[in-house]
C-alpha cells in the first residue's frame, strides 16, 4: 500500500488533493471555518471513496495550523468508513454499523486497524467500539477533533465518532503508543469528589486537588496550566500508565482532559528525555518493520505545544520522516485500542 499527504496552509482543497489519484481511503483535517465546505468538496472529487474527517492540524514535515490537510491510502488496501452517533448518550445503539463493516472488510489483528475521529465522551466510545474489535483482536488508533464535529463519507456529524476499518492487503499493521513521562517520586493519590461528566478532580487523599498539586510542585494557580506539560497526572492501567492532563483550575479542584472517577489511584508524572524516547520508538518500529509503506500518527496538542516551546517540533517531524512516509494530525486526546490518553503519541505502521 501507499500513503499520500497533501496540504494547503491557505485552506485550498484543490491544492491539497493535487496529485491524488484513485484513493481507497481518505482522511480530511480541516479548519473551523471551511470544514463543512471541504467535506462536500472532497466527496465531489472522490465520490464513494470511504472517508473520515475532523477539525484539526495536520503534519508531515511541517504542521498546518490553519488550513487543510489530506491523508489518503491507495494501491493495496480495502476500507469501510462510518459513524456511531449520539456518543454522549448511547453510542452502542449504532454498533451494528461497525459489526457490518467488519464483516465486509474482513481482516484480523495482523493486517487490519481501526482509525477514529471523535467529538467527545471518548472513554465510553472506545469501550463500545472495543466490544466489536476485540472479537478479531483488531487494534485502534485515533483522537479527538475540535469544535464537536466529524465527517464520514461526505456528511458532517455532531456528537459522533467517525471510524474507518483499514485492511492492508500486502502486509502487516501494528499500533504503537509513546509516553514521554515517568513517575515523580512515590506519590500515590486516591481521587474523590470527582464530577465524571465535567472531568473534575476534586480531592486527592482527602485534600483539595489544586492545593496538593501546588504544594508538591511549588507553583501558583497561574502556573498550573503550563506546568501540566511537565507534570501531568497518571492513572495506572495494568502495565501501562494513562496520562491525565490538567485543563483548568476549577475553584479548589482541577478540571482535566480525561475522566477521573472516585477511588481511582493516581500518580504524579514528570517529563523524561523525550528526544531519547523518540529515538527508541523509531528504533523499535524499524526492528518490527524493516520495510514500511506508511506511518499514520496522532500527536497530542500539549505535546505539540511542548515541542514547539522547546524548538523540537521540526526536529521531531524530521526524525519521524526517517521512517519513510509519515503523516498525521494533532488531537485533543489520543486513542489507543480501548484507552483514552492525554499528552501521548499513538500511531499505526503499515508494512
């Protein structure tokens, strides 16, 4: 299979799709003002081709912050795209669509991946999707778009998750998740006074969450929102750690980008040697896949901001380009199988 990436920093879709012929699956990354027009125009250009889209930044060698990016697969894949609607209340109501698409595409853990763009309620959505994907042990990579809108097959949806099942007809696929943080000290917290619907973390070990964070890191209210780049929370999930970013101060509580529940056990994290970790990820991918057709990745907005502040984003994209044809988008939360994580990178590699 092969991967195409086209972009226009000015939002010109004609420019972004120039040179794209006979795509078998398309992803659209657009801006707030032009998203709906781009969805319609893309469908006119490539009628009937499975597609999903969202509002967000795309990248290859450079990041397109406010324009349009198109990522397409062709020459050796089969795909089906669709949506689950009403994700804030009952995404399971539409699960038969995914079941039918999985039957049509076929495939298994070795050659098939699910890619998704979501508008919210991510943890519930991923649990729902996983009930179907786990029947064939199919992995998932995706993320949250902006402004509560996604698209699938030429239509725009709100309160929905757009997904695509993509099968590599000539090789394997494998997903990866990169975590650039490790545990700080031996802090362990029991969460309480949480508001699941608003992602509020009220207390840690019985004390106001804001006060605990400030006392440990010696920061003020104003510094918390930038300090989360270096010191997010983490939730232990088996052998893995799910990163939880702080969104804002909410009185004496902290509003997060990921749901926290009463009695969750949390730890505090600190930024590691992200350049060395990136090199390790690249080396692992090269060991697993001596021959690579394409790499599609999702990078968290906070990683993008962190790397940009430290003048590393361009170097990071150049390093990832050493793998071959790499492209992706900047998300507001990352999806990895049935997990919703923050401040991470997830990707799928095609042989």
